[in-house]
């Protein structure tokens, strides 16, 4: 199993409090938790632990605990395994204690966040482990769940991966359609350089060695080698060495990742980390 | 392949416009699509089609098209395959035409919604096909993506599945923890009946035949048979016949679904339809 | 005076904090409480009590106190009479103490909520008392104040009443127009059963004994006997016994409620509890 | 019956669109109108009229129609009786035509607004008629429904009444508590004049003739004569003539309004117009 | 230098918390402060002071500190110079202490608010000092920064100025276009008096002595003498004495303010206080 | 006067519609434009032009026109001078025509946006003209108006300037405090490289030639030469040539800009463009 990444900086609550609140409202609806409200007596207390039922990389504990905290600030927590660590099956990730009613009412919302984020971190960790021997990095894409981009990109970091653009506004990626619109890649790059600031990097997507040659000649910061054969990829990587960061994309799976990494490419770009990684099975075990 | 469900009622835009807008804002950030803004000339037009790259059940076209519409109300659309239909690989789902710039800027947001919803519909369709011969229904759970519950439950319907509770407030589900809090299932049911209105159904989760016996004696509307062996399940279904709706849950997979359905249970409750179904590969093919 | 209901579960703050905040913003506008801001010195303290000026059933104290708390979390409270209890004229419901300025600035917003919710609870209590001897329940409708449905339905419970649907999405009610659209009640019920999940109850509105007969034959969960004569109502109730819950609606007033209840109907549905109940006179008596 | 007011300026949609949208979301919840969605076929059309079932003053048609428009901009409307006019029982206020589904789904939200606003306008109209012979105006207070102040104050105008402050920030009203905080009314007025701008009017609440004398000496713009006997009121009005606007408040009912107006006071301030006026019975009669 | 105004009442947090939060979100974006997050270790502490780098009138400390508080409620503060006081260059306005990370991440947002509000207060103070010998007041206009009106008007008060209307709804100002629409000023005033409540003041803009004469004859509360020569202004002020508040407007600068004030006009209305006042240079000096 | 920049891409409405709507709500308050509502008759029409009263660079016309459009979608517009062009005094920027009432009610909000954005664009244009002979670019900072960053950065582009970071999350800027926290610049850079993605540029602030040497040795993308003497700046620029982008900051004014540019530095970073540029005088001239 790969080591945990050096350090995962915890997200500022401002980044996730809004989406957690909206998710609580989505689950509680107009009338709230009618089952628990009918059954729990006002004084009833609960203590318990959030447990990983399957082994995996942990991500999103703060986000999950925020669900409990937003229903009742008096619930107390003890984190047992920091984000970015690996849990074995059955391991407790956090303990919590407080009124039974808000704990039960926030449970599903908290676990929905945690399972998804641990799932992404675990899938990322696994593919990172495969390509680590080659010194290759794994990056995610903009194919994230609508509304959850910031926390899903955080989960990728917790899995040992790295982040590509957070949106359309923080870096330039010139794709096929942009090249067509401009008439040529060189014209596209010229237009971009006339518009964006000096702190913005430029990457060009290329499908062929010829396109790569043009892109390197234009001095772009990075090249996205899309759907290339392993041979072309290896050749492209050699061409780009010292001239641009190289990134491979296009249907890379855990099975093919090692072969792609062996071409020497700097980065593997993998969309399914965020759009199709299965959730990790996590649960809340309570003593009432 | 199973037939498409009788009729999928389109969602009112009010249900999804807000989350689509927030997702556009999430992707466009503060500065917008800096690549396209630099490259596309004001008059540049585009036409193209949204295409399924893999075979699957379609769900969420209106949601996806709303992303384009919210950036530019002048983009025109033609839907070629209604939600609830099955696409073959390469099939066009919708055509669109308009200014190139908003089309390119909304593309990823639109596809992120569509891929996820088609993925859920497709996974649902596949398991529905497996259990259809037994007359069993497939239902989803509250293990949905935070913020997307309404549209994910819609995707389950498009896949031929049925919906369990939409939240904590529209039906009662008495789980283990509730039973413990109340002291007994009968006390839990008594408390619930003292609180909730006459239009609210009550379901009780039971783990054993003894618990099932108690639940049936209390006249609940439905029983959730959780993690039971196939033998117990079959026995429980016979006991409950004519007295309560029966629902099986607990780690049901496409592989085990047929065996569970063969017990005669009314419903299979499957969480992974919404928390772990892989996205369907969809793309936007443009002519510029 | 009827007894207080068994137990009123307090609302989660998440349910009402948003509407209370919007109401404070509505009253404070852009410039805030210009009278109090000009007059109150920074150190000025106040203590006082929220008082019922007229006798009534209490509901909404937490909602009202939230207005003070949102302006100044340091204000302290002591609740003297729980929601669901009956106050005599002049009785103190809660004591509060803190800075004079936020207390004065939140006063009207707090009282606007409290007066309305106590008014609903009081009207509900009074009609509940009238029909209690017959074992009949009183239920409210969707004719609630826009924006306040969750807390008004709570006030009905505090008054000893029960809640009908919270919205269009948590239960099915087939009305005249739906029957016309479907062609017949049986077709309407068939369509509904093909669409909604297993945890959703179905009620049919019927205007005549013939329609009731049809509805009962279809196995709906409840029937809404709308604007029937007392004779037809009594006859309908007998027909429905053991087959469906019966609910009477249509212009029921405190004066006519007993006669309607005497027909043996299970529930009286009364819209004016939420759309026309007069506020209870409540005030804040301060010592400065 | 009094004449309709000279002209009721229609509210800008910006004022009410937000609260109407929130109310639609409140009623539609997560799943939407499950009854209508199951039953209405896509092409089904409806036309119909919004009808007053009881006689009353009309207010809020634009607000109500906005509910339909927000669900489906293609619904067409024809207003038959402008806000500020009087309807007889059974009179059509507006005609509408469009898809059956959004019309049925918006019906209750639209009527909830309309019934409440017409109710306020009608109650206002009736008390205005009582005091009109005395040249007295009727004004509402800040005892409005949380979230609905702007539209309820509009309904008062439609009823022929006038508006007092819209919030705590648009005029100064020095009440008892403010006087106590400042030590004296003159000190309170001094502090206010040191703080507020030149476009802000100042009113002082007075309980006794002595207080009135002090207030008039301070040159306030208006005096609120609170809970005074008719004798004191008449005396106070004579004292204030030409020096300040006079406003009577405190438990004024339709029965006592004429006697209070006969004292010559300029304005009657009546809280129940907005907090306790019963809704007008309005309905939507459809042809499907 | 003029004395600080008698007392500046601190704004309720409800007035500014929302805009501060939106501004933090604007600066932190999706990914947060990536520089500080990478560099600051979890335990790193910081203490420091907010310092005025140039002399000026202080306004907005609470607003600025709210930025830190919203990122981390555990940061502690000590205010050293209250709003409404004058700082010399280099003077500490507030001390703060806490985790280094949230302090660094909130710094720019906090200073952006503080610099702007102190800039407005300082410019206001300076022009107030110029006209104070004439007993003239300085008022701001509605030419404020979009979204910041309430706090910019507060800064004007902290600078010793006074506030004109906060919006279009709290007082009447009849401008040229309104006069044209009505046909005459007298008709405009008549229409206004038929619509607005008794607590609303009426001001008329006049460009000529003849218009002023008409306005005074109509008994308006205030007259806005727009772009008049000093001679006409002086003549107008004499005409209006005892009949209406006089306000001069139109390109008044610090250089011309004394001459305008010398005409005896009651108020100078100066738009550039809020739309063009330069920021005060403020900084955060930290010890790490 | 410098030429207009090559092409200013218009902002997507999604970027500014929210802040324009909030500003309209800020100005209209609860009651709306009470002056215009009282005076304008329903059918009254208006046509007119938005005019620059002083010469300047135009920016923000779409933003300003959105204010009118949001009050009344039926108002028609004709833009006469595109953003990024220079207006002479008195020149019409746009014509508009429609109902008088919404035009008058949106006027101030529209002009508040336009005046501010044109002011920024004009100040930027003027300093760009000064440094253009040296091939130096002008960039803005994060010292923008809270809530308006995206549109103010757009105005800088319209003035011929370029944009630095849009927030804390789209590029790394290592300042003094970060260096202190890390212990050294090299450690700070190491930590950053371990955290951020490959599309993020890194800039280091340096105060001395020694620090610059260290930064260049670390291979950062850009160096911010802060408050250096002209001599040190010139020396630093020579050292950095071909190794990093150079940016000068610290109290640069229009007067000193040429001398700083003459050092050969690539960029001048100027905060006052957004925090202290005076508004351009713009007005709406109407025919009613």
C-alpha cells in the first residue's frame, strides 16, 4: 500500500458548509426526521463511532462531521484517523457523543459525503500505487459531481493524486474545438496570450505527433496527449522532455495505467476517479 | 433488454434549475471560460449532437440541456431520444445549434449531469431486467449524491426502478436504533402512530423472523428484511403475504439479485444504484 | 379545556432559522433599527418576559427566541411554558435578559412569529376539544401561509391536531380535476400506482356516494368526503369502515364540527386553521 | 361600499418573485406534484378562471399569476378585474390557459397568496368605509406575516388603506421603552435628531395628555396616541391640530373604529388588518 | 481636525455578515488559499495588528474583523481605536491573535472592506471640517458601490456626515423626469401625497428660483437646489428659510464646499464621498 | 490616447446577473421606487441615451443594461460604443426605449455600475498609455471592491490592462509572511510544489536583490519586486531576464509609472486601479 501523502491540509469550513447545509435540508425536507422525532425522548443520548466497513483511504471526515455539528453544535467529536490515512475494515474513524436525535437525523447525510469522498480517495490511492514506481503523477479532471468539485478534488489529494484545473477560469486548456475555431493551434495560442494574465498556464491537447510538434514549438506549458498509442506516447514524451509537462489521457484504467506510466509521461489524467469511483462502505455504529 | 417504462414524466424545471445554475457557477468561477473567451470570435456558430458513446438507458436530457439554455437562451435543441429509452453506442440523443461560445462553456457541466444520470438509469435498467421475471420491483435508497437526490431518483425511475423515501420526512422507517431508543418495536410503532399524520406509511426494519413476527402483528405497512439468508427471506415473505409489503436489503448485487428475487420478495432495495453506479460515457460532437 | 397533546417534539433549528433570518432582514432593512440605535447606549441592559395577553395554546417559542438569538447570541432565555401547553391571560411564557438594543430590535419579528403560531394552535385546540368526544381527529391542509408551512403544521400539532400532506410530493390526493384528466377514478388510480413508490399513500376525493363506492373498490388508503350532507357523510362512513380512512372536508366551522364528527368520520380537514386563524395577542414586557 | 382607491400601482415583479418561487419549492418539495405527474398526459391542456367565491376587494393577482408563470412561462392570462376593484361572489378575476400539468401544480400556491392578500384588502376596505365619513385614514402596522411584508402592505393599499413604516429603518417611532432608555422623551428626541438624516420623520408614542404635551413641544412630526380613552383622544387631537399628525392605536376594531374616528384623529392604526384578517375564499375553476 | 461625531452606533452583524461571507467566498474560490494551505503548518500561530499607514478617520473595524471571525471563530481581537476616531499614520487600530492560516487567508478581504470604509469616512471628515463653521451638514447620495450601501452610509456617519435616502423606498425625491411625467410639480406632489404614507418625507429637486417658488408653495419638506449659481443658491436659501430644508447639489468639491456652505444652505449633497473617495492605506502587520 | 485593446470578450450574463439583482433589491428595498410608482402612469413611455459626461474608456455597458432588463425584459437597447472604446464628453453609449417606470427605477443602479467600471477602465487606460512605450504591461491586484472582483477585473482588461490572480486559489504568491512561516523561501517553494497541481504558476515576492537571487535559483515562474529602488529594480530585471517574469509593485502612481517601466520590468502591479480610481461621470438623458 502506498504511503499517505506528506500532509493533507484540512479544508476551511467555508468551502463545504454550504453544500452540507443544503444536503441536510434536502434530507430533512419540510417536516424533518419524522421517525426519530416521534421515537427519541428529549433526554436520550447516544455515543458511537464512524467505522469503515471495508479497507480504504480516508477523506472527508470534517465534511461528514459538519453534518452533525450543523444540526447540534453540542455534539462532541474525536477524530481517530486523519484524512489521508488508510483504514482497515472495521476501523473506527471518529467517535461522537451527544443527543441521540440530531445524531440519528444527520447520520445518512454525513455518511453520504464520507462514503463518496473515501471512495474517490481509495480509487486514487490504488492507481497512484500502480504508477508510483514510474514517478508518474495521477491527476483528476473536471468530470466531477455537480456541486461537489472542491471536496472531490480534495479527496483526490487525500488519495495521493494531484489536481488539474478547478474550473474553466484558472488555467487554459486548448482542445480540438478551440483549434478549429481559431483555424490553427498557433492562432489559438496567440489569441490566448493576448487575453490571459501572466499567472495563467497554457496546455494544449494534441492527438498526433505532428500536433505535438506544433505545440512544443509554441512554448505551451503542458501538452495533453490524448488517446495516443503507447508508441506515440513514448515518442511524444521524449520530444517534450525539458520543453513541456506531458499528460496522458483517454480511457486510462487501473489495468492500463502501468503501461501508460512506463512511457515516462509526467501525469495520467483519469476522469473516472471522480465520476465513477464506487463509494467506500462506511457506517455509524451507535450505543444508545 | 427490458422495455422502457410506460411513461417517464419530465421533471419540472423548478426542480433542477437551481442545481444546474450552481454547477455552471462552480465551473465558470469568477473569470469564466478563459480559453473559449480568448479564442471564439463573437459570431462563431456551432451545431452538434450529444452522443452516447456506450449503450445505455437515457435519463437527464432536460437537465443537461438546461446548462446550455442558462448560458444562452437562444441555443436551439432537438431531442432525438426521450428519457427512459435505450441508446446504442454512437446514437445521438439531442441536436443543438447556436453560438459556439456558450455551447463550449456549458459542455462539461451538461455532460457531467447527463453521464451520471444515464449511468444510474443504466445500472437500474440492468438489475430490473434480472428480476423482472419474478415480478419483483427495484427501489433506490437515500444513499444519493448530496444535492442531487431529486434528479437521481428520477434517473432510477427512467431505468425502470421505483423510489423509496425521498427524505426523512415523507415516510416512517423504524430501524434498529429506533427500536433500541423506544425499548421495543411495539413501543416505537405506538409513538410513531401518536405523532404522524394519516397519510404517512410505516415500515419496520427487521433482522430476524422473530422481529418480523412482531412487526406483522403491529400492522405496519411494509417490512424491510435486512441482511437475511435466502431461506429466512423466503420464509419471511410467506409470513408477510397479504399483511405487509416485503422489501429485501443488504448488499444485493446484480449477481445475487435474481436469487433474492426468487424468494418472492416484493422489492429489492439497492443503494449502489445511486452511490456507486459508474457514469455512462456521453459526449458532445460539434461542427464549428 | 382539552389536555395538552402527549408530547410535542421541538423543531430542529435548521427547519426555521432561515425564515427567521429573512424576517429579521425584512424588518431591519438596510439601515437597521434607527430608533433604538440612536437611543440605546452601548451598555444598556434589559430583562423581561414574553407574555400571553389572552388565554391560548402556546406554539413557536423556539422560533420566536431564535429571532433574539440571531441578533445577539449572548441573550439568555428561560422557557416557562413549553409549546403545547395552555397559557392563561397574563402568563409569562419565557424570560429573557441581555443587551437592550438587540432585544428591542428583534421584538416585533419574534412576536409576529409567536402570535401567529399560538393563534393557529389555539384555534386548533378549540376545535379539537369540540370533536374529541367523538374520537375524531382534526387535520390541517396545504392552505398555509406561503413560506411558513413547516412551522404552521407544527403549530397545528401543538394544538392537538394532526397533519395532512406537507406538500404535493409526500402523498397522493386525487381530486376532481385529476379524475377528469384520467377519464375515470379507476384509471387515475391505475396511473398513480404505476408511478409512485410503495411508501406513498393514496387518497381519493369523492363528492357522491357513487364515487365513494368506486374509490373503495379500488382499495385506496383514504377517502376525502367533500361537501357531503351529514346524511351522506354518515352513510359513507359506514360504507368505508374497515376499508379506508374517512376524512370530511368543506366549510367545516367550529359551530358545525361536532355535527360532522358525530357522523363517525375519522378526520375533519379544516383549512381555516392555517389561513384564517386570528393571532394570539402576545407581548414583550421589559424592565430596562 | 367605498370606491376603489384612485390607482393601485402594480408591484414590480422583483418585489415578489423570490417569495413566490420559495413557496412553489415549499409545495413541490423534492419530488414535485406526484399526483398530477402520474395522471396528466403530456399534451393535456386546461383553461379556466380564478374566481372569488365570496364578495371582496381584490389584491395580489399579479403575485398569484406569477406562481403559474414560474412553472410554465407559456401559460397565458387575461386579467378581468384589476387589483383594487371589488368582486361579487362568483366573479371571475382572471382567465388562464395552458398545459394542464403546471396549472394544477401551481394552483394551491397561487390561491394561498391570493386568498390572503384579498382577505387583507377586504378587511381594510371595510374599515376604511366605516371611517371615511370622518376623513380619517386607516394605516397598517409592522405586525405582518413574516416574509410577506411588502405584499401585505400592498394589499392594505389596495383596500384603500395607507402604510405606516415598512420596517425599523425608514422612520423613527419612539415607544415607551425608548423613552425609558433615554430617561425622557426630550432626551430620546435629541438623540434621534443627532443620528438620523433629514429625510426621516419622527413619531412619538404617548399614553397620556402630559406626554402628548411634551411631544408636541419637541416638534415631532407625528404622535401615536396609544390606548387613550375617547375623551383623551378628542382632547389630544385638538391639542395637536396644526402641530403634528395624530394617530390612534390600541385594540381598534371595526365596531369601535367609527367612534375613534369621530374624535377627529388623522389616522387609525390597526394591526389585525395584517395579522388576523381572514382569507378571502378564492378558487380555480378549470375546464380540462 | 474636527472632533469625532458624538457617538457612532455599531452596526448589527446581521447587516454586514452576508456581504462579508460572499466576499470571502469570492477570494477563496473553489480551492481556498492554496499558498497558505501549502505552507502554514497546522499549529502555526500569529499575532499582529491592523495598522493605518496614513492618517484618517476609522470606519468598518467590525466589518473587517468579521472576515477573520467567519474563517475561524477562535481568533481573538482587541479594538484599539473605535470607529469614528482619527488615526495617525502608523497607529494600531486592532490587535488580533490566533491560527496563522485563517488570519492570512482572511487578510485581503478584511483590508479591502476597511480601506474602502476608512477612505469614505476620511473624505467625509475632511469636507465636514470645511463646512462646519457654517453650521452646514454634509450628506451622501445613492451613488454608492453596488452591494455596499448600508456599510458605506455607515462610513459617512463615522466621518461626521449625515445620510440621505437609503434607497428608492424610504423617502420621496421628485426629480426633473418626475415633473415632466406628471406635467407639473404640483401634479407630481399631488400624486405622491395620494400614495405614500404619513411617515414619508417629500423633497423636490429644483433648478431655478421659479421652480423653488412653486415647490415651497406646495409645502414639501425639503428642496434640492441643483446646480444653481452661488447667487441663486443664497437667494433660494433665504426664500426657503422656515419653510423647507435646503440642500445643495451638483459637482460640489472640497474646494468649492466652503463657498456653497457660506450661502447658508442646510445641507451639501456630495456623491463622490461614496463613488470616488480613495481608499485609506491600511495593513496587517503580523508576528509569526 | 492609446488604442483600444484588440478585443474585449463580453462577460457571460451568469457572471454578473446575481450582483446586479442584489443591487436592484438594495435600491428598491421593500416598497420599491415610491416616487416613480406614485407619479408615472401605466402607459408612460420613455426613450433616452446613456451618456458619458466626461471623456473616458467604456466598460460595463452589458452590466448596466442588465439592471434595466431585470426590471423589465421588454425594454429595448442599442449599444453605440462597445466596451473597450473611448468616449468623448457628451457621447451616447447606448440608447434605450420602453416603459418609463422601470427605466427610472433602474437608472441609479445601472449608472452606479457603469460609472465605477468606466472609472477603472479609464484610469487603467491612462497608465497603460504612459508605460506602453516601454513594452510594459499594467496588472491589477486583489484589492478590488468586495463582491465586484470579476467585473472590476474585466474593466481593467477593457482599459488595456492585464489581470493578476482572481483569488487565492488560482495561482501561488509567496509573500513575506509565507516565507517566515516556512523558515525560508526555498522551503516555502518546496511545500507549495508538493501540494499544488501542474497548471498552477508560482510567484515569489522579494524585497532585496539577495532574496531575488534565491527566488530565481528556485525556478519560480514570476517574481514580485516589492518597494525596490529604481536602481535595484533595474538590476533585478537584468538578473531575472529569461528566468522569470518580473513584476514591480509598491506605491506606483501615474507620475512614477514611466520611471518604473523604464527599468525594463515586465509588469507594473497597481492596486489603486480598483480600490481608488474615481468613477466616470455618466448619466441617463431621457425623453418622456
